[in-house]
């Protein structure tokens, strides 16, 4: 019975074997050829479904067409962009890890959240710029223009509430910069932190806040539905696609700021690789690469992104200038005031620790008042063998985390699973068969079919 | 076909249509009932089932991976693929939940203990049959809600400000703690641990690092997917190797042998017998609990409609309600078929609910519809009220309605096959199964972000889950705390920043209602025990 079961498990493996072997040789051969010869990883520092993610995925599809290798997007999210940018900057400079850099790259290091700055990247191409814009509810007609709001704020500072992103995010900075340019204190409009522009716009429409500062495309659907009204855009000239929205400059305020997105490689990447990618990207942004008969500019326009591209050297200069501008803003005493709200970061955890203490106290009281009844159902005796198995499982996971990057996925996974099978009492040849079936299957499934970037190691797999 | 026409909203709001209705419906049907589109629906159903069944790969990720393909599909086919994919993925999440105690998607976490307890008793086919039938029922109801009430229901959800979201999030969390197995105090403890874990990393409100110990990786915080895999999957592997339970296999094996030897003819053995073992209890229960399914689906649709609250919270709240009004609340957490049924119909009905604000206002109800909005914009369709009045675009809306119904019908046979396939999993001897589960857990945790740190998180959470389980502390609330902690803090601080008055938390009518419900949920165990005592002393 046992034998038959194992055999039926193993049989699919033999039909796979030639395929798997062919695959392994292919991967091995390709490793030495010209760039690009294997899948490229595109790191997106923001979550699935957002604007940066959408842009990354579109760029990836066009790059795939142009470079003829798979380009896989990975969302390395969290830490307001720290995670993605720092992983992209510290990747191997072999051209196989691209990063979709965003405006936060020029802000995070000024706020001392990371050491990574634009200097850790080789800029390849700027793809998009979205200037900040200010919105209010459409149905109320509260203010005619920016100056009317400024007058309102001057009379009653601190009564209006605005939103758009987290405290200290780019849109918060844009609003505070406008207030400063208008001669007001940066904190004279309350900032309600939200998790991105979507929830902020929802707050605006439902009456939770009075103003929202975000980019025009982010408010596109609500603009089309006539729910929100744009008061101005913080750009030097009007934005294509939104000809009716006046700039701040037209209304007498000299203030322009916005978000941008562009591709970068780790700093030490060889010029040859940078040039190859820049060449491919140039074809894409100028609409020469066609997909299904449509070019990249067409997609950008339909998604409401503003396509603004700058080649490597120009991009580098803009980065340097923007970094200085944001730096002088972020380090100025007025702004450091803004970043500290009325509630401290540790307030919520303190509340939780309080609740934890109360709960533990109550549990203790109950434990002593009821005696053993709680601990009574604890499981029976521990065997030495069980404890060893327990440690082996822990070690196996640790071994993967420590060794996979060097040895590659296939070797690490195969040795871990083989040793575990053997240690848990499977016969050696059964363990070998299971290993030889499961590891290539997982590799094919995740690595090839689902395009998860599994660790490649020294051998390339 | 008759069925489709009657349920596709012939009673639809007339001011929009003026007699063109049948024409639009017919065009939509024509566009869907073509071989290529139907083929795409079946393929995406299979893909969804597969992605949902692998822990670590969520329905959202499955849809995101589909985005490049939608460039090449026409509008109706692209949307049909996504609708089918998500409906199947959310059901498929129940398969590993029941079989190996790892929720395939976060939406299945509410009833993981129940489902697994029944599997250990050899009743996994019953559980999955119920999951399948109730999912289909919930999904169909959700589609009906989407069809009939999309425009006016979304208006209610649109009134929500941070106060309402605060209470709603707290309600979701409270439900998880109150319904969980074991005592209220331990549920609360689990919840607080989860919430504290969520505060690790860069706070969303202040963007300042907390509990990061100067580690760059910790700035990103604890990702809930590896945490979930660790808490449920790895802790289970650890427990199993510590006390090798050979009886587990034999119990399941006996159940199987019974089903295998029962039939006489081949057809009987291969088709009727499995059909009976999967659907007999399920269809019976579905008929007996039709009103409960209705209630759960209403809850699911409504929660799904609220931006930011998706299928997972819908499942928790429905599970909590189910326990509160159940005649056998003591079964919940130990293997309650009723609880599984109610929660699983809620998470499937939430899916269609999430499309309502997405279509009507362009504000996504969950992360999947966020991607959908991106795809719609790319195809030059701007979601908004006008989508219901413009003739070519309303064909698309009808296409979405029809596929929601079709997807749930396709799910029935394909889901059955998936259950049969999945059931073979538990026939594999444990010494072989455990290392394979561990490998899948590691790859699943690694896959989500391609990060080794996530593998460490998974291991840490596995050990934490093991320790908590040993002390009968439920794990579900820990996971929900990690997922919702950031949102709770954010809405809390937002509401406090807006105004100094504590009363404002209750001042808006919906907020007041939700707040009161929340307080009631926490007091209910106390009230019920008081009421019982009184009732018993003076009969």
C-alpha cells in the first residue's frame, strides 16, 4: 500500500524529467551571454494596485517586448518607500535589478529614515512627472481661488483641515510649501494623515476634510464625476489633459512641486548596461515599441499619467536640483515643526501596552482564583526525539534564509527537504524521489510560471 | 439562459434605460457567450482556484499578475477573467485552510480552526462541500446585490468618514476576539499582541520608525502574509513533529477507504459517491440555513462595499454574528459547520460588493478592484455614474453582472474537482507531507516580497504561534490585529486630530450606531451570562 502510493506520486516526475533537465541546461548555458540574457527584476517600492505599481507593470511589459527577456515586477513595499529603494540600491549591479524610483527617494534621507539617496543609483530614464494640485468639494463653491483660501486661513488659522498622504509626505510638503509661499505658517491648515490620495479624496467628498492636496491623475475619476473641484496646480505651466486647471503661478504664488517616477540601476552598474537599457527605454517612451498596435504614450495618456521623459544625464541633474530644494525645505525649522503633530508616534503603542498590562493582570487573577484548571489540558509528555525534530524544522527555515542567496534556490531547497524527509523517518530512496519531484516542480511553478524571482545563487538557479 | 435573463436585473432602475434595457442585455450576452470568452472564463477559473489554493499567493496577487495579459484581451473578456479569477480564488483559499490549516487567502482565516478540526475527524469533504456550496450561494447573492442596488447603496458607503471607519475597524477586530475559541480574555490578549506587532516599522500616521532597533528591514514592518503562514502553517508543522500524531492519518484514511469501497459500479464510484460525500451534508445544510446564508451575504455585500474593508473582514463579522445567534455557540472554533458556511458565504458576497463603489465612484472597495480601476482607465473607461448611462459602457457593466453569475456557476464543477484533487493531499503520509508543507511555506513567504527577512518573520511567527497555541490563545485575532492595526491607529488619530470632543466619535448617526454596536459586542458575553443566570434562577 505504502509502496504503491509512493510510486504513483513518483510517476509524474519521470515524464517531467527530460523537460526539467533541458531547462536546467538551458539556464546554465545562458548565464555567460550578452546582457540581457535572463529575467530582469523591476522593484516597485509601492503596493499592488497603486499608480506606481500600474506604471511599473506597463513599463515591464514594454521592456519585455524590447529586450526579449521576462521583466518581473516585485512590490517591495513598506517604510514609506525605504524598503524598495534600499533593496534596489543594494542589489547586485549586474543590470538584472531595476528600480522604479519615486520622489520619496529625495525625501527619506533628509528625514533620516535611511542613508540611501539618489547618489546610490545610476539614473536611467525619467518617465513621469505629476505636479501637486489642490482640490475642494465641487458642490459648495466655498472659495473662488487660492487667495480666498489664504484670506480665510489668515483670519482663522488652524480651523481648516487638509489631507492627501501621511504626515510629512510629498503632498503634505506641497501644501505646507504653498502656505509658506503665501506668507502663512506651514501648520495653519491642519493635516489629517491618510494612507494615500484615495482615502483622502473619500474624506473630502464625505465632508471629513476641507481640502485635498494630490496629483491630478489621482483625482481623475472624481473630477470626471464632478465631485471635486481643482483650485490650482503647482506647476510652471498648465498640465496637458487638464487645460482648465490654472497654475499657482497664474494666481500670483511662486510655488511648484510634484511627484515623479523614473528608472534607476544600482550605482556601480557598467555604462554598457546602462546604455543598453536607456536605448530600449528611449524607443519605448517615444512610442516606437508597439504592443498590439499601441505605443507606450498611448497607454500613459489613457491611464491619465503625464508622460514626461528625461534621458540619463538630464535626469541626474534634475535629481540633484530637486534633492537640494526638498532638503532645504525639509531641514528648515518651520517644517520640522509641522512634522510633529499633536499626537506622538508612541501614543498608540502606549495605549496598547496599557491594554496588554490589564489583560495579563486579569488573566493572572483568574489563573490564581481558578487554580490549575487552565493549565490542566496542557499536552502530555515531551519526547527527546520530538524536541530534536522541532529544532530541525527551525534550523531548516534558518538555513534557507541564510544559504539560498549563495547556493541558489534549487540546491538549498533540495538539501533542506531531503534531510528533513530522511530525519523524519522516510526511507532514503523515497526521500530522494520526493525531493527530485517536488523541488523542480516548485521551481517550475513559482520561478517560471508565476514569475516569482527565486534566489539564483552562484550557479544561476 | 432563462435564468440569466431573469436575474440580470430586468427590474432595473428605469430612469437609466428607457426600454433599451433588453437591447443592452442582449449585446452583453452576445459578447460573453462566444467560445473565446467562455474559454477565458474557464481558464481563469482554473488559474484562480490554483492561486487561491497556494498559501502566500493571494487573489490580489493573482489579479496583478493578470494585468499584462489584459492588454491583449478586449474589455469584456478582460473583466470576465478578473471576476472569475477572484471568485474562484477566494473559494480555493478554503482548500488548504481545511486540509493543512494554512489559510490560502486571508479571507479564510476566520474559520481555520473549525475547518481543520473537522478534517482531523475525517470530514474534510463535508467541510469543503459546504465551503463550495455556500461560497456559490454567497457569490450569487452578492452578484444580485451588485445588479440591483449598485447606484444607491454606494451612496451610503460614501458618507463614511474617519469616525465611521474607526468604529468599523474596531468592530471587525472585536468580533475576531469575541468569537474566537477559548475565553474572552485570551481572545483580547491575542488581539493586543497582533495590534502591537502591527506597530512595528514606520508608522503610517507619523512616518516615524517604531521598534525597528535600527534595522532597515524592520522599517517596513511585519508583513501579514509571512506572518499568517508562520502562525498557522509553521506552528502546525512544529506541533506535529513534536508530538508525532500517527492517528491523524489513520482517521482520515478510514474515511477515505469508506468512500472508496462503498460504490459498486465504476460510475457510481467515480462520480455519484464522491458527489454525495462532498455535497450531501452541504446541500442539506444550505436548505436548512437559507435565511442565515441570506444574512451572511447581506453582511458580506455591505462590508465589501466599504472602501478598505474587504472579504476578510466580512468573513469575521459574519462568523461573529453566526456564533452570537447560534443555538450551539460552543461548537464555534471546534468544528462548526454552521460557522464555516456563514463566513464563507460572506467572503464571497463581499467580492461583488467591492465592485459597487469601484464602478459608481471610481473608489475601490478592496485591493482587487483597485487594480480593476487601473485596467478600466487603461481601456479608456472612466468609472463613475456616467458608466451606467453611456450605452457602450453599460454593456460592459452588464458584462460584469453576467460574469459574476457565470463565474459562480463555473465554480461549482471546477471547485468539486479541486476538492477531490486536494483531498488526495491528506493521503500522503505525514513524514513526507510535513517537509513539503514547510517548503511551500518558505517559498510562499519569500514569494510575496522576494525578501529573506520575510522568511525570518515566518519562522518567528511560527514559534510565537506554537507558544500561543500551547496556552490556548487563539491565533485568528493575532492575524487580524496585524492586518488592521495600522488602519485602526490611523482612523483613531485622524478622528482625534479633527476634533477634541470625545463625543464626536458618536455624533454622526452611522458612527454612533457602529460605536454602540462595538460597545455591545464587548459587553455581550457579560450580559448574556447575567441574563442566563437570572433566567435560570427564576424560570
